[in-house]
């Protein structure tokens, strides 16, 4: 059940609200503060407005005690009858209908936006106004700088869809009942400003476009076609909204994002508007899940409760019984309101406990990193040796160590030149001498062995005749005696 919050400066409305709709607030000041804070902090606010928001601009509403529906026109016809679609087909009612439209258009033309309309423009500039669904036909939202209109519901052909086109501007205000600012043809649907036809005549107003087409067909001796009539572009009782499908798409889109709903200046008697408000209220109250329960999400602002209050049970969180302009100027748009009102006791935050300082543990010192080498080159053996001296304490080697010579004999077979060179070591066995590759044992007997010889320059690798060497000289010398000193005997 909604909470009833009656402002002290409200001049209208019942003293006791219907028990089926709202109960009095236990803490009015705190409730009012929550309502204002909720609307100010809403990120996706949806507003549904009625005729009550334009009464401050000297435009009468319809259903209040001093509204248009409680007054009579010339001939004893009620205003509600003149807003029915059947008056377009009755000559007597059409004249009174044109008089009413002319009077309302004159009031709307001379009216200025109210503080409520200015507040809508402000939250729209802040990016917090998701949409405003208005039942009014005066067009004051347009004067306040808001974009008013209904998106076109025409389907694009595949060829046109593929071509790049400018995106259609998003309208912030959806006129649920049309606008007084234009008239349209009942046949060709062409639209033109209402101001061009004021005051409206007591007779039907023919369509200029249809009349031009009929004259062209007559000149060409073609068959005549029926012509349309101009009528105000407002939705009358007893007819469907011509843009109902397009409006339904916008409503379906906004249901997914609304987080705050404000309904103001309306008694919620029109079936189509009631359906939109109920769906928006359910979506707004479901935001936040379990965390959002108990928060104010839906607000009803009006001097009087909505019609059939039991029908709205559980849909509105708070009913602010006040004039819309007073509520806006004194609270919503008043920056000094919440700054002068205490926001409740501050929350207690746990004291910060500083951690106890532990004695510093001795940690092993890490060796210092060596500086990078110049030009980013990898370290050289000398630099590595320096690091080794720093870390391990070894002496620094600055010269290259020469590799040790191995005593083993190469695996290459001996050449005649190597065989000819004398050996510096005597043969350890049998009194003979060794060559680099193979030991040759001495011959037994008194004969002297023959040694192969090589020509002086080594050409042709010719073998010379061997010469006999005495055993005494071989055994006592580590190498063969020189040729000039040894005694040779011919073979």
C-alpha cells in the first residue's frame, strides 16, 4: 500500500485519502526526503504526465471540479462529447468541435512552459530522463526544449536499408494523445500546421492536396476520386491511436531500463494510459532484486487520488498529495532543500587498528647486480672472471691459459720425410731405434741393415741403394752417424 504524504501547502485534495490506496506516513519529513532523493538520483526516470501539469500555464484540465468536462458549450453539449470521434460525422457537433479546438490552440500558443516542464528539460540534459509519456496536447514540452514526437513505424525495403541513412532522432517526449499544433488529412494523411487554418471554419475543412489532385484528374478527363478532410491531429475518444504500434515498441524498450517512475497531474482514467503505468510500475519496482526491496521506486504526485484507488494497490510506493508545480519548485528543483536537511546520523565505521610492528629479521644480503656491459653486449670471459672474484673471492685471471700439449702420436701415417728425420730417443728394446709410427727391430747377425733413402729434393720418391752401417756405431749413437763419417762397405 502506498504511503500518503500530504504537503502542508497543498490547497486541494481530500483531507483523508482512500484507505484502499494509501496510508498516512509515520515520518513525513523522512519520507519526503527519501522521495526527493530517489527522483534526484534516478538514472533512468520515466514520467507520465496529465493535464494537471499544464494548469500552471492557464490551460484548464479535463476532470477536476473546474475542468473542461464539467462545463457546457453552446448548444448544451459537454466537452467530453465534443472530444468523441462521432462529432466528425455530425455537422452540428463538428461546428462545436472546431470551436473547442480553436480555443485550446489559442491557449496553447500563448502559454509558456511551467517549472515542471523546465525540470523535465533539466534532467533530460543531465541524461537521466529516459522518457516522458504525456497525455497533454498543448506541446509545452517542445517549448521547453524537449524533442517531442513518435518514431515512424514504417518498414524499410531491403534496398533502402542497405543504403546509409541518417539515424532518426530519439524523441524524449511521446504524445500519447497527439498534438494541437498540426492537422492531417483523413485520406492522404498529409500533415500541415494548424496555425495556417485558424480559426477553424464551422464546416468541414477540405484537404488542399486532395483538391489539387482532383483538379488534375478532371483536366485529364480521368475518373474522379474521393477527397479527404482535414482534422486536428489529436486522438479522440472512440478511436484507436494511429501510431499505437510505434508507441508500443517504445514502451517495450523503456520497460527494460526504467528505475524510477513519476506519475503526476493525472487521475489515471484512460485505459491505454493505465496499462502503460501499470507495466512501468512493475518494471521499476523489480529493479535491484533483493537489494532494491523497500526502496522508493514509484511516486504518484497529484492533488487527488487516482480513480479506482483499489486498482493501484501495491503499484505506487508514495502518494505526494500536492500541486505539481509546488512540489517541483519547493523540493525537486530547489538545491537548498536537501543541503539544509540532515541526512540522518552518520554511519559508524570501525576504527582502524594499526598492525603491531614486528622486530626486523636479519635477512641474508643479496649480492649486488653487476652493471650492464656497454652497448648491451653479452659478458666476456674477463667480465665473468671479475664477477667470480666478487662473489667467490677467486683471483682474477687476465691472460688466456695455453692448452697443454698431448704426448700422443697423431693418427696420420708417417711420410718418407718423417721417416728420414732422426729420432732423439734411443730404442728401448733390442738396441734399435723407433720411428714416429712403428718400432723396427734390429736384425740378428753380423750383417748391417739397409736403410731406405730419399732423393735430395724428394721428387719422384725414388729409393736409393742402402748403405751398410757398423753395429758398433749404431749401438752407441742415438741416431745414425753422419754420412761423411760412417764407414760403408759396398754390398
